[in-house]
C-alpha cells in the first residue's frame, strides 16, 4: 500500500510540474510564477526530501517563494504598492521595529525570539509584499494557477499517507514524523485544499474534485485536530449559504452528481464508523467526552485566563515581541508556552494595545468583503471563506507567524471584492456613456 501512495505522490508532483510547463508554453509565465509562489508559500512541505533527511527543501522554498517572485518585481521596474496597502504595510513595519526594540532597547528576549523574528520576515512580510505586487494576477488568473496548488496539496497528502499509512495514522505520524510538521499546521494545509475543492464543487460538480475532497477530509480527520475540522466546516457553510442556498439548486443537480454525492456520504459514514469503532479516533472521542462532561484538563482552558491576566499587567505596551513565555510565566511558572495559541491574545500580550487595535481594525475591514452582491466574481467568496477558515484557526492554534495565511487570504478577499466593485462601476460608466452617445 505504501508503494501505491508513493506512486500517487509522484503522479501529483508530475501533474503540478506539467501544469507549470503548459502555462509557460502558452505564454502564461506570470501565472506560472504566481502558482509556484502560492504553492511554496502555502504548502512548502509537499517536497519529500525532508522525510529522508535530504537537505534542499529550504533552498527550493526560498527560490520559489522569495527569489524568483522578487526577480519578477525587479523585472517590472517598480514595486506595485497601491492605495489600500499602506496601513497594513505600516503596521507590519511597526511590529518589525517593535521586535528590534524588544531586543536592543528592552534587552529582554526568550529563546523563541530569533525563530519568530526570522519567521515574521520570511513567511509573512516578504510573501505579503509579493502578494501585494501580484494581486491582480493572483485574483484574476486564479483558475489558471489553482491546479498547481491543488496538485501540490494532494501530493502532500499522499506524502503523509506514504509515511504514516491510514490505520493508526496520528500515532505513527507523531512517533516518527512530528519533527517534519506540527500536526495542527499539517491539517491546516490539507484544509486549504479541502476548502478550494468545496468551492469548486459548488461552482460545478466534478467527480475528480469530489475524490480529492474525500482524501483530504480523511487525512484531516486522521490528524484528529479539532481546529482545522471546525474551520473547514465553517468555511464550507459560508460558501454554501452565500452561493447555493440562495440559488436555484435544481440547475446544479444531475444524476451523476446525485450518485457521486450519495456514494461519498455512504463511504464517509461507514468509514468514520469503522475508524471510531476500531479505536483509531481516540483523541476525538476523548475531546468530545470532555465537551460533554464539562471536564477541563486541556492546557488552553488554563492558558487563556492566565494570558488575559498577563495582558492586564503589561498594558498598554506589552511584554515584547516573542516574549509570551515571560508574560505567562510571571503569572504561573508552570506554563512555559511560547505563545497562547490565540493570535489576538498573543498580540495584546506581546505588542500591546496601540499595535493590536489597528491590526484588529484591518481584520474587521476584511470581514466586510462578503458585503457585496457579486460575491463569486473574482473569487471573493472563496478568498473570504479561506479568510474565515484562517481566522478561526488562529483563535485556537499557532502564533502570528504560524497564521500568516490569515493575512494573505484576508487581503485577497478584500481586494477581490474591491476589484469587483471597481469593475461594476466602470461598466455603469461605459453603459451610461454608450446610452448618451
């Protein structure tokens, strides 16, 4: 079975590279560049070299996530930072300055400081600048570059199946491969692919996409991380509500779709029952029992109140970039966490009120992206769903660096909506001019 998974991994890597070749061959080099950039930004771990201890993954990621896109910016002779980008760039710059002040002015840091600062620059600031520059291509040419990303996510899923199998997946992964990727972040990568597949199915039913979705959802379930499961469910509901629930569903229904979806549901129910009865989902069972009984033994139940108390003690300036551990341990020395697993609490604790409030205003502004009649034009609905998915994930897992997708998808949702409004306004002007003439 492992050999089959390896062959499928190789097949999807080939499909990804072939899609890049086809785009370049058709004169769509910019779209190919964007597809590779988005792939290596969202799912860099699809490369299997790290599983064998072979170096080179970082070089490839740096090449396609930073070096080539920046070379493209240089080739364009100008960095396209436009109206609407200013506040976000300013706030990211302010956080960077505050991070430097934490070390060189405050003089108090933890062992996590260097890792977080590098991640902040490398996985958030640089990709955000690239996204700002290429935003029209990313939004307008989504259907052209999307297959590159989807094939990479599928390759990543089969890489994990190859390494950990299916039965006893989480235990095998944690025992042998946890150093490759934290299980929560691994599940989040798969969840991005699942959200994209759900969006595609709402646009047009396709059996191949349904199979992709099934394989991704299965692995998300096998990782047994509740945050990604909840986040995918919320994103799927949003897309269904704003797309299909308000349209005439009859035009989407055909016999092939009914058979495919029915088989999908049947296999999902039977598969889930088997995994549940066989004891392969013990962690989810445990967490559901905790929810049912109200028993509170999970770290976050205690970490959040402690973090809030630490925030109060360090208002309004915060304890310093990357210094969550210092703030939390000043309240309770038992909790030596590098971050509180909630991006808002983390920023309030580390950066204080005056930096966090503008960031929250930006987040709230991005939530307004859905307030448009043409939610499916320029893929606004998809980017918004991915933003909601990322926001929910950021409330339960990771830190500012680990939740960089929150900034990427929120930005794309907002500007895809803005582009749609500008196009509608231009059409009205052209119609009015045509009618007058």
